[in-house]
C-alpha cells in the first residue's frame, strides 16, 4: 500500500506542475452551474434542467432514482483511504493552493466507514463545479487499485472574507462530466479536522 501511495503522490505532483497556471483546472473553486437533486428518491429540478441534461451526462433514469453517490463513484469494496489536506485552502492564491498539502493514510474502518456512509446517500448533480474551494481530497482504494478521488470542504476553517457557508460544506467527485455533491455531516467534518494535525508532509522519492 505504501508503494502505491507513493505513485499517487508522484502523479499528483506531475498533474499540479502541468496545470500550474491553468484557469480551467478543476480544483473545487471558481465555478457555478445549475444542479439537480438525485439519488434515492424523486428527481427535483430546481433550475430548469431537463432529463436530457442528465442523459448528456450519461445517466439514465434508473441510476438517477436508485443509486447513491457511493454507487456512482464505484466505492463499494473500498478498504483504505488517503486524505490530502491542502496547506492553505483559503489563501490568496486561488489557482495554486492545491499544490501544497499534507497527507494521512488509513485502512482503519473507524475512519473509512463513516466517510463511505456519508457518500452512501442522496446527491446533487451539477453541470459545473461550485464557486467554493476544497480543503483537500480523499483517495479511496481497494487493495492497490484507486477507486475514486473525492474532494471535501468542512466549512470550518475559512479565514475572514473566504467562502464559508452551508453550501460550501460538501464531499464531491467528478464523473462523466458531472459534478456529484453530497453535504458533509458534522461527524465527518469533526473527524477530518481532528485528523489534519496528524497529517504528514509528503517525502520525495530518491532514485
């Protein structure tokens, strides 16, 4: 598992370097868009999105009505998680803040299961990323296989003037051009904020 985590860090650094100045980079900030409540229940369209919009995101009516965010993300069977905490998520640099982070790796079910349970519920499907920043990322694994990357914002550490409202408290991931959002519950927010001081700086590999 440690070897695979190193590969993830290596890939993350390459991605960040290539995307250094890109305005359109998907990092959980500077966006907007309309949304659709989906998942276990009736589809609610609050912004005039037709069923054709969902089809364009490769979702059929059965998926929209019966699948949770965990199902859509393919997280069944996840057995470990790597949590990346951005060093200064609410700093002045809105494009490069994701390049600096610490990490916490765990296969402890006391950490993993609550995260999965928070994603195993109703989700909001958006056509664009929300105008919020992310505080970090969750890399879910099954063995050495990475299943999905999920961004998070607990809404608890914003500095004065930064976006820190209820709408920016989320877990979200990207699939087939759609942005899937789930509200982060208080227990998960508290757990992530408790783990952040325990996280470590990544160590560069020496060849």
